[in-house]
C-alpha cells in the first residue's frame, strides 16, 4: 500500500479471494445486473424534453401568479409565506374576473406538472387539460394543437396576460363583458 491507498482497501490477494468466492454465481449476478442496467437506461433515455417544457410553463405562470397576488393583496413578503403553487391558485379571485377565467386551466397545468414530478414516464392526456383547451378555444379561436403539451405551452402567455394587474382598457372591457353577461361560460367549465 502507498499513501494514496485507503487504509481499509483490500490487498490484491484478498480481492482475488473475494472474486473467487463469487465466481460460481458471477454469471447470474451479471445477467441480473444487466437487466437492471437496461431498465435504468430505458427510463433515463425517455423523452425528458416534455418535462422541461412543462416545468418552464409552470415556473413562468407561477412568477406571474406571484406578481398578481402581491399586487392584488398588497403582500410584500409572499416568498416568506412559502405557499405551494396550488395554494397560490386559491388566491386567484373567483367570480367574473380575468384571473378567475384562467384559474381552472392554471390548476390543470399544476396537476400535469405534479404528475410529471412523480412519474418516470409521464404522458399528458387531453382529458387532463380540459380547462386549458376551453380557455384556448376562447383566447385563440381556431387553433388546433397536435399534442396536449403544445396547448399547454400556448396557454402560458394567455394565463400570464390574464394575471397582469396593470391598468388596461382592454382588461376593463373584458371584465365588463363578463359582468354584463355578453360573454357566457358554463360555471362547470371555468369555476
């Protein structure tokens, strides 16, 4: 042993004896190990692009939600409250407001993101984002999305626009239309 060899390292003779002891079952152990290596490789090589896309949408919407909540409720220390994304969605007002219009779809995005964070091979089903597609039918009429993730990404700027609290004549017009009843939505669809 030299100065770089750990004190508990096996000598060459001990290493050989150790390997000899496992020789009768080494082939079987190697086969079992290869099965696990193959399984790992399959999971690890899955398309993780979708995970990044969902995470990016989730993070951007959360940033806008934070700004919305701070402005709406005059909360300066929102980060100190350590609220979850789901808890923050509850701060989006119910009723006939721009934030309420996108709230259920934002909750869909959160559900998809949660599924992605707890599943090695996640898949988004259209039924899991019904509220997203409902908003997009109104906000981006006529657009068709080939995959649910495309609809979610297209929804992100819509959600963010609806969360901006800056004074806007268009926002005021939108909210007036909602309140006047000229724009009608099913309560089950959006609230």
